[in-house]
């Protein structure tokens, strides 16, 4: 799913964590797709498809409004509509409803000259468009990974995303019942190019462990990943040697 499109076109991927979470995940996927003009992959699996849990059907009126922000006027000094212009902040492109008076335009699937909309086979332009597509996806705001460490002193954390939440939660609960402090980190959305944790990925660094209950993800040091889950050794905050990564 991470490379579900052409390799040069990253895509947001939303992976629900439970059967009940599938609704909110699908809603969020639609919101991102409509407001940011990009395909979105919702990554479910057999565990969720065959699972079940009580779920309260939400009142449709209570759901957040999804506003595509359709274009209603020209966006050039010449008084024409340019569908290939990008918002300088988000890099989203404008979207006009077909048939809107004054906003007639033509689009196509082949790569275009940046900002012009004319077909281009130029190598430098292709390099520019590749970087723009990646940056566009990278600018989509996503929630930070959630950090769960009731003890506040855990030196070990298990990182997962999507439906690994159930298995990891059960495993972490059993370890805690043995009296071992352990933290759990869950990632709800991914749209990176190199397996980055939303909010930023850093290697193991000194004092990288967030405070207990923190929702920050930009200080989570990822180390290794296997099958959607990763085990992180956190820097020692006790009397272990500084920078050694070992704790007493």
C-alpha cells in the first residue's frame, strides 16, 4: 500500500486499528482525498474483516463537514482558470465543478509542465514534478502517534500501526501484569517516503523519550520494524552510562 501508485507518487495510507475504527478511518480517508485532491488508500486486513465489536452508529448531523473548497472564480491575472496552479501553503490544486461558467478547463493523465498544464517530456520538469508530488503529500497534516506509558518510566516501547494495535495491546498488557514497565506507540496514518513516523522520524538520540502521557511523535526514536511492529530501546534516564543505550 505504501507504494500503491507509481513509485514516484507517494500516497496517504490510513490503516484502521479495530473493526469499529473502520468507520472513522474511512471518513478520514474521504476527507483527505476530497480536500487535498489525492488518492488515499485505506489499508484493512482479514483480522478486521472477520472481527466484530459493538459500535454505535453516529448521528450523521454530528459528523464533521467535509468541504472540498470548489473553485468559484478565475485564479489568473488574465481572468482565466488554471487547474494546475497550486496553493503555496498546501500545494493543493484548485478543483472546479465541470460546467461552472468561466472555469472551463482541460486536464489529462500525462505529466505536464509545472504550472502550465501542457504535456512535457523534459527531464528537469519531471524532476520538479516528482519533488512537488512528494512534498504535496508530505504537507498533509496527520495526528501524532499516541504514546501510552502508565508507569512513566518505561525503557522499552512497542511501535505499531493499523490492526497490529489489538495484538500489541494484548501483549503489552500481559507484560505489564508481570510488573515490567513497557510503553506502547500507535501510528494512525502514514504517507511517507521512507517509513517515517508521522510528525518526523529520528534515530535513537539522547533524551528522546517523551514525558509520560505525551502525544508527541516527533521525538520518538524508531529503530527496527518487522511485520508492522517495531521494538524501540529508549535512552536510559537512570544511572546507566550516557549514550550507551544501556540501563541498570
